[in-house]
C-alpha cells in the first residue's frame, strides 16, 4: 500500500528541459516524506502530480496500485496560501468538506468542534470569518478542512512559508503531533533545510528534474526547534543537504 511514481515526466510546452524527468519513487503508507529543492526544481509540480492536479507528459502516478488521473478525497492538499472561502465562517468552511462526504447535519456540527480542537483552535473561532484570523490561525483552519475529508494522504505544498518564524515553528509542532496521532501519510514540500530536517523521516532532494538524493533522516524524534542543532547527526545532515542543493557552490 503506497503512493508511487513510475518514470514520471512533466515537460511543459515551450520549455527546453522537462520539469520532471523520469522520476520513480515510492511513498510508503504512514511515512513522512519531505521534498526539498531550490525554486524551480519541480518539487511543487511533483506534489501536484501526486494529487492528480497536474497531468504527466509520460509515466504515471499510482495510489495503492490505482492510476491517479484526477484529485481524490483519499489525498488531501494544503497550499502555501490558505484557500478558505472568505465569505464563509470558519465552521462553514470546514462544513464544506463534510457536506461533500454526505455526513448528516448533527454529525457535521460535532465533527467541526472535534476538528477545531484537533488543530488547537477554541470553539469560538467557528463563528469568525477568515479575515478576522491571523495567518497561523487560517492555516490551522485549512488543515482542519483537509482533515475533514479524512484523507489517507496529506500533500502539503509549502504551507508554512508565508508565516512568521515563531508561528511557523508552532505549525510544524502541530503537524508532527497530528501525524503522530493520526497515522496519515504526509508528503511535504519546502525549500527550507531546517524545516526538512525537523519534519521528515525521509528527505528527497530535487535537482535538474530528478531526485538527486534520497536521505533517511538519522535524527531521533522528538526534534525540538530550540535544540535541533544540538542533536547528533544534525551538522552532517545539514552539510549534505547544502551540498546537494548546490548552496555551497552558489556562495563561492
């Protein structure tokens, strides 16, 4: 049971080189995989292929053996910017996903309360509009709405990139906690090396249209933000990622 790509190629018209070039990989159920790479490395394109939002030029994506041709409720997606409906309350935004699952009204009301609690939001937030919330709170609501669909796989496209540093760390804590408790499969896109190290059990480095490196994270959990750099193996892992991303070369 896994999410897989098989010789996946995405070549956009008018471009000289493919964005993704014959990528084959396996994302095991229950794993936490981070896709890291510089801007333009194809990491978001790869995530969108996994979601069924982008059609491959050739090759394919399979989800538990079934070819992915379109989005599916089994795979929930969170984006860099929240995609909440600004004219709806928080409760109605979450309810939108529950209605799609055809839950009865009474069960939906109870589930909204459960989901808000799950992502660390007070019940009173349910009545507010997205414009009344901070960026971190909106992303918590976005995650609650993704979870409302009860996906087996959570695909996350730099969901914390627009947040301030402290809120970003708190959202990382929330995601690790949800993954630990719910046992979902997570595929997380970032260009931030420390975020990749802190979150992922497996880190795949994208470069030149392919996966340049597949790294099994040697750092034990938990990985507290304030002592991440002190953990055995951190410095070596960070150096490896810097090298793979070409950061050292770019600085000289």
